[in-house]
């Protein structure tokens, strides 16, 4: 059962906090420069958690951080779970980003360069390489220049100790361990704590998490029990109960507000609150 991580315990490598902190253009710019080892003069816009859905029938994607410096579009993702689909995921992201950036009526030569960056808190390919850089090439003759303007960087943050560049090593270590060992990572750490103190961020996180949980549940139920209405209802109720318990434990809202948020009867919320109070009392004995 998926549970919502308490807002107070979020770190930089959690999707929501990552997108929130990277709204700061200066932090975003410095992070890109650190990861790519090149100067980026200006970021024209920063749009965290950008949703892209080019066709009404296509599978929508939500990018953690989507930025544009005028000539290149950057997608920066943080990945905490190895779902073993990075190759096909980056392929799909690339296609959707290209269609999104190429306005109707433009020619292919106007297509912007694109850089996809994944920050993984695990080693996706088990080779203990700090960064896997992927480009399209001709297998028969690697001197043939494809020059499609696209590149993918998949960082294995667990291998930060192997990175020679001090700034990059400190940044990857921070993503992996939360330890601040550079001026830049200390600024990011302070930004994380600053964002946690903003009450509206907490409320937005709750709404964002509940929406994600509902979408995840709908997808799971559709794939597992298509047409089994009884089973679907049971799964949804279990998920709503889990969300309600989280909200009660975090003391977010009144019983009436929680009942409305998770779409459960007020009586059920009060029953869960009584169970929670009983559990707390037993722990204090």
C-alpha cells in the first residue's frame, strides 16, 4: 500500500521538494552547470513538474524540472526507485519534449538541443559508473556524426566517491546522503528547510500527493481488475483509508476536512481517529 511521506521528512531527492527547490533559477542554473560541467548564462524559464501531453490519446508525462536557456531544453529528473525502464522512459520523454519544443510550422533545423538528466539514488546499470552518458551513434562507424542534438545523462549518485570534480562529487553526495559538504549544497539544504516552513507548500504537497495516489490506484485497478467493480471499489477504499490515516497522523485538517479530502464518511474518519489515539496511548505506556 502506498503511503504519503510526511512533508516534514521530505529531502531534496524527493520529487516534490526537488521541483520546489529547483524553482529557484540560480540554484537550478548552478545545478545544471555542476552536472554538465559547462557555463549556462541564463535560464529563460523554470517550470517544475511540467506536464506534457501532446496528443489527447498519448500517455502524459510530468517532468520534475523543465527549463529552457533559449537554445537547449533541459529535463532534470530525480529517481529513487529502480523500475528498470530508464531506457524506454528517456526515449519517450525525448519524443514528447521534441514535439513540445518544435512549434507548428517550424522546420527540423529549428529543433532545439535537448538534455535529459536523471539523478538516481541507485546504480541503474550495476557498473559502478558515476555518470552514464548516452548519445545516438552509428555502430558500423562511430566517426559518422548523427548530430541529433540530444543527449541523456544518467547519474549514479551511489558512486559519488569516484567523481574527481569536487563540486560535482559534493552535489551527488548530497543527493544521495543529504550531507552538505560544499557552499552550494549548504544553500540547497537551507532552501529545503525554508520551503518546509511555508504552510502553503505543505497544503499543496498534500493535494499533489493525494492526486498522485489516486492516479496510481486507478492505473493499478484498471490493469488488474478490469470490469471487476467490487474489487475496484475495495482497492479504492483501502487507499482512501491509508490516506486518511496519514492525514490524521500529520494532524492536517479537521475530521470534516479530511473526510472531504479523501471522500470517506465522517463516521469512518472518527473511527480511524479513535484507533490512532488508542495506538498512540499504547505506545506511551
